[in-house]
């Protein structure tokens, strides 16, 4: 296992920047180990919804987890507002960094993560793990 730590700066897009880092480092299988930071705009897909919810304000990233790969990533995030009200869901493009985001990714060298549409599954592209 190899780890990567990087920092995002104000106005960068959280999801797009993570994806760009994964492509730059050619990560075929990894997971988010840790993340902290803040946002001024958030875009999330909540559970069992086909549309995105958008949030304006100042938010802390209180949790983020997921699998990442150049073949497709799946990330969830929880954010809290100034009153501590927390919401979370599927992370997508459209989350704007406020002050910073610090991300730690673990990279696994013995497997490849891919996303494939499986007939007997959810109707979404799901994780398939291949041995290297």
C-alpha cells in the first residue's frame, strides 16, 4: 500500500480535483483514508434520489469516504453548517472549496477497481475488483 496526501485550495472543485489527482497519479485502486476542509457551495446526491441537491453557505467537511480509481470513483461526503446541522450523500462535481481541503488516499497495488453495470444488481455501475 502507498499513501498520498494533498491539499486543495480555495475555489477548486472537490470532486473534480480528487479525480484529477487520481488520474495524475494513475491510481487504479484506492480509498479515501482521511479528509477535512470547508466549502462555500456543495452539490450532493442524497439517498434514493435521481437529482442533485445544492447548498450555499459555509460548511465544514466532517467526513468523506469512498473508493477511487482512474476507472471510476464512488465517494460520499458529510458536511455541517454553522449550526452543526449535518447532511451527507454522494459527492459529485460542484463542491467549491472555501479555505482548504486536506485529502489522504491509500493506493493498493495488488488490485484494480472498475465500475461496471451488472445485470443482477442495482442498475448503477458498481464496483468490480480485479486482481493484478
